[in-house]
């Protein structure tokens, strides 16, 4: 029987609010890419990130790194969330019937997770709670990252420790940089950095490339941009990167960045055609339009 004293929190793919439960660090979402419920862990409750992607949905986004985390509170929130999902009636109360499947714990949130100096400690907490809840090996542990911190040995070691936990890295690669800059990600970025960091990620833990495609000022990415995207990825693989495939997706929720009025969703036919080009290069594609 459902506990009517608990509030109903209707989850949907268009609502990924981090404070939906009133927690500081833990939040549930229905993920269209995961195909079920994802338990998010937000290591950046200060809304700080070292990138500023123009399609980002985080409100009041600022430049910076993760704050000092209250690890005891984070672990308590994660334990309570997993208990409600595994042993309680969370799914019945809050999740559409077709999505009542726990898919993963995802390190995502309002900024770059690996910018936290406590990132490795958080991986240990997640491992402990997966074991306690009987979920180790049953669900995935996903890191959603821009890859910018992968030059640090401690970050590399922490990502490698995810592999035995059924870990998976989602490595952001939206566009090939132009003259050492990425307009989409609003950061200085070179092809060499992307290739080097992608290789490190793929050798440490199974890694998927995540790519967001959208229109700007009513125009889809042009052929030059698409060719450059494919060529850089081909070069990375030639230099030893071994991605599992590509998570190709379009805009699902509105951006909160100044560029928001200029952005638009691309037609499904366009997304499908680009997915076919990626597959032709030899990589699997999971498409979410």
C-alpha cells in the first residue's frame, strides 16, 4: 500500500530539478538516455562549472569548481534514496509505469563532477551503498564528464576504480574545436586535449561519447563542422582511444544561458542521418531526439 503521507513527485524526462526531494546532493530523474530512473549525485550544488555550454539547463551557472562536500550528508541522502527505491514505494508514487526501472547512479549535477577534490571519496561512498543495497553489478555507475580534469592522476585513478562497479563514463564531445576554442562549450579547447583525455578515459573505464546536436539561429551544424567532428574522433581512435560508441542526443529541456533564444531542436530526420554517418565510421550509436 502506498504511503499517502509522502508527497508525490511526478518525474518526467523534461524535469531534472536537483532539489526535487529537498536534498542537497541526491536527486532522482527519469532519463530518456538511460531508459529508466537515474539517481543523480550533484557534487556542484554551488552551480559552478569550469565550462559554460550554451545549451546548459543549470540556472545561475557560474565559473568555478565544486565546493567542499559534506560526505556524511551525501551518504545519508544516497542511502535513503536507494532504500525508498528498492524497499519502498518510490517508483509507484512518482514514476510513470513504463519507466519503473532503476538504471543507474549518475555523477552529474550542476557542474563538472571531477572538479571536486573529494571525487574519489564519493566513488567509495557509492560503492559502499551499492553493496549495502544489494545493487552492486545490478545497475550502472555513470560519470557524466567534460573530461577536462583527466590529466590529473587522482582523477584517472578514481575513474579506474569505477570499472569494477559496473562503471561507465559519458565523455562530452559536442564539436571539434576551431582555432583552439569551442563556442558550444565556451572554453579554450584543442583537438589534442580531447584526443588525449578521451584515450585516458577509455583505457580506465568503458566510455561512451556524448554529443548534443542542435540548431543555432535556425541553422543545423554545417558540413564542415560535421566532417571535423568525425575526423577528430577517427584520429582519436587511431591514436588508441577505444570508445564504446556515441550517445547522440538533441535538446530536451530549455537552456538557461544567454544564447537560449538562438537554440533550436533539430528534425528527427537530421539526427537520424548523422547517426547513420557515425555508424558508418564503425561506432554504435544510441540516439535520443
